[in-house]
C-alpha cells in the first residue's frame, strides 16, 4: 500500500510540482502551506490542502502514522535572509524542528527535507561533494542547523530522514516574485514584456541548473528506495552554464534582440556552482532534461499562462 504523502510548502515552486507529479503516480497528497511565499492557485487539484504554518501545533494533527513527509517550506531568498536573520532562524530552524517533532510523535515513516547547495558557498573546490561544506550566509547557516537537528532526531529517536541539496532548480511555477528572482524566470519574463533583463556582474558566473522534472524522479526514489534512508544527496545536472549562456539561449527562444543591463555584482556569491552527483547516480538516478529543452518548455509555460506583471 502506498504511503500518504505530506508536503510542506506545497504552494511553492518545487512543492507544487512535486504534488502534481505524485498525484499522477497515484499517491494521496496532503499539502501544508501558510501562503506567505507560495500561491494557492499553484496547488494542484486533488491535494488535501491545509493553510497552516509549519511553526503551528496544528501540524501535529495533520501528520499521521506511516506518512512520508517532504519538508520544503522555508524562507529561501538569500538576500532577504541576510536582512532578517532572526526570522530566517525562526522559519528555517524552529519550523524544521517542529516538523521533525510532529513526525516523531506521530510515527511518520520518513522525512525528506530540503537542505541547499548554499552549504557549499564558502568552499571553492569543484564539483561539490556531500562531505565538504562551508556555509557562510544566514540562509546557509539555517540549513546547517536543520541538518544537525535531522541527524540528532535520527540518532536519538530513529527517525528516518533524507537530505536533498538542490542546486539551481528551474521549471514551471518558479518563484519570480522574490526580491531578486531566479535568473531564468527573470530573463524570460523581462524579455517577454519587452524589458531589459538585469545581469549582476559581468554574466560569467556559472551555475549548475537542474530541471524540476529530474528532481521529482529522485523524490520518487526517496519514497520507494530504502537506500536513500538517512543519507544526503546533491541534486544537480553535473554541468554548469554561465548567466550569459542562459541569456543567449532565452533570447534565441523568444526571438529577442533586447540586451541586458548590468548591475553591481552581488557580494558573497560563488563564481561557480557544480554538483558532484555520483552518489545519486550510484543508486540509479540520472538527470535527463537537456538545458535547452528545459528552457524551451519553461518559455512555453510562461507563454501559455497569464503571469501578473510587473513582479
């Protein structure tokens, strides 16, 4: 019998895509979100939705025995986290511990939770491997604290967990409303509306972009494959592309000749991110979505859906 799936942050980018994916796989999905960042309109039909904060004791009444929990809710815009470390700790640390505790007290089967590739931001060795981390920003430090609590819950209570370090995930429903939006959604929407996109710095920074469809294939493995229990995995493509590359492909797909404007580089950002994905590949996962095809489908999503503008 398939376990019931709980998704915190179900109205967000990865959460809503995951819910859609699992419903089509025949799973019963229960979503939790306070809608402070996510959009209720993104929650797929068929989700049993609860408008609840992860810090609330109400989640103890939602989570049941043998549920599998995907804990994705977080304050995750790095620049916003730098401005408010207290709220960052409140949501990302205390909120995460509340989810772990609800899982423990209700005998949930497993918690699969989002860490972040930001844990590698102070480490210049590439590709990044799971064993070597060096968090610097408040956001990354909050994710480090969540990792430490996960390990403690496993150590003292036997709670099964899986930690996922997403690199630059992209695809439909990506959050374009952040203070500084993800580069792909920012470029597509600006160019579609005839505006100049902004590049911070000279555009040579490189990022490991991974499509949400590939991520969801690994999410499924986390539910069904015990080899993922009590492990941490990088989820990237294993290839990096420059910001300039992304702009060039996006302009070509939109048949646009609009040039970008350049702004001051954002301090503290790594020159390059690149995931070592050997650990995930060793248990049978392989990213399949080509960057160009992924961008093409992303552009199509924005063309086919009415997106409020300006963000």
